[in-house]
C-alpha cells in the first residue's frame, strides 16, 4: 500500500467508529427520554385524558453528567413544552 491508501483506510475506519458511537449515544438518549416520559406519566406530571395529553408549560429534567476528566455534576434542563408539541 501507498501512504495515501493507508491514510484513506484509517480515515474510513475512524468515520465508521464515529458513526457507530454517535448512533449508540443517540439510541441511549432515546431510551432515557422514554424512561423519563414514563416516570412523568407515573407521577402525574403528564396525564392522558379524552384522547389528549395534558402537560405543563415547562418540564424540568434533572440529570447527572460526567465528562471525561471531570467529576459528576447535577444539571437541570428546563424544557419549554412548545418545543415538543
């Protein structure tokens, strides 16, 4: 192989790995979103009545985050429900 071919192969592998990681994290976000939605239904934050959902104007979602090389931290995301309806 020539150096350019080696480089092209490395770049192609890196792109595949990146795409796989992004899909993994996207799926993880979907799973977490569904879990949180079910919690909101269970605790009455979101209700369903007469073929319609009743949701507050704003929902706060509390999460714990850890970035590489940093400690865990709590964060609250305020979601305006106009963004999701």
